[in-house]
C-alpha cells in the first residue's frame, strides 16, 4: 500500500511586519506588502503555483512525500516537491523591475521510521534570499552585507500506515510571517512572532540551516473565521486603529480594571489569566477584550505578553454586538474553565 501526503509553509510579508526607514519604501509603493494567503489551498500544488504567478508570497516550502507499506511495515519511502521562491518587484517613477529570488538548496533529511515501524517522518528545509540587494551593517564578519538576509521554513511531515499524516513547523526564520497547511490544504498553524530587526542583522551565512543553526519556530493556533472578518474590518475599515507595542512580560490589561477597547493581536503571543490561573495563549489574528465590552466595561481576565507584541486598539462600537456575543461564545468554549477576557 502506497500513501502520499503533503505539507506547505507559505512565507509572506504582512503590513505590520516592518518598522524604521525600510518601511517607507513599502508605504510609498516602491515595493509591496503581501495580502494574507488563502485559508485553504485547493488543490494544493496548483494553488501554490497560482499564488506564485500572482506574486502572493516570498517563498513556499512544498513538502511532498510517499511511503510504501506492506503488512503495516515500511518497505520504501521518498521525497517529492521542494522549495518555491517568489520575486520582489520594485517600482519607481518611469521604472519597474522584478528581482528574482535566489533559492538555496533544499535540505531533505533522511526519512526516519517511527511509531514502531508504522510511520515515517520527513523533515525538509526550504528558503533563500530576495534578489534585491540589502546593504547593511551586521554584527559578525565581514560586518557589512550586501546580499539580502535568508528566509526559510523547516517542515516535518509524518505519514502513518493507515494513511493519516501530521504536519509540524519545527523551524523558521524570524522574518517574515509563515503560514502552515496540512495534507488537506487547510491552514493549521502560524508563526507567532515576526522579528525584523534580528532577522535583518543576523540571518546570513552560517547563522541559518545552510550553516550550522536553525531558529525554533514559535507556533500559534489559527484564529477563527469570525476573528479574520473582524481583523479585516478593523485594519481596513473606517477609523484607523491605534497600534500599541507591549514588551515581553508586560501586562496589556488586568483583571477587574475598567476598559472596553478591543485588541487585535498583530504580532507576538498573549496569555490570558484569571484568578492567577493560566487559561490560554493567543497568536496573531486573535481578537481579545470582547467580554469587557459586553459586560459593563470590566476586564474579566489579565492579558500578559509572552513575547514582545504589537496590538491594534479598536473601539467596541465598530463591531456589531451580536457578532461580539458570538465571538465571546467561541472563546468561552475554548478556554479551560469557561472564562474569557
């Protein structure tokens, strides 16, 4: 019996990911951010190629693999697929030029038989550099770099004898954002933190999987469809939200204090706590604070930054009350003791 499966990581640049002088080239349209990838890749391979042609991502790690089983035992296995890089288009008055990305060799580890011989685990790293030069000072020799930093993802795909599979993001560059899809093309996870400054100064040479180190991926769950709709409304609707930075370990709001603003988490990880008990951790795309907006303007939980975070602060009046009630029900259902923020 032969079983095949796939896993995909799409790497893209969201609008909130870049700060400093480089952001100006994005804001004035010299180069561009990326629209969020779709929530589903259907069919997987064809959709990845379509997105590449539309310049919708910077890189894709397309891990495809197969395993042959006989009487429940592994008899053969192998890789298919690999890295797919996008491009960077630079526009200036009377001039437009597309720089093709520079792919680095795919790293495909030897398939590992696991689960008592009833499954095989595949691990693949893909990535590269944009073709656009990025001169900058760096902390290590040669102290000046001209080539763009390296972006990558490392995916693990485990195929079982019953035909099921499991997808994991085990490593990734600190910039930009990485979204992960399973064998069915469903979005299942996201990288939780984008750190442009560290990536821009450090991710080159031996400080990458093509040298001697990978960066562990901080992975968070995918937000709900309702939260995605709210995110679109808050970030691209009427009034522009105020963006607030929260340091690692700092408190965004405290339980029992007054307040009714909503918080859209743009980057990083926030932890909810009630009566000193940890409830849940949330990643980019989560909309928090709805319970206080619905229940008299008193915070029902404390929100603490697990990593440095960036949040968009919005008025609850911008969101339909019935929709907030629905969101509150979803959060209440997900948390351990039935509480929300």
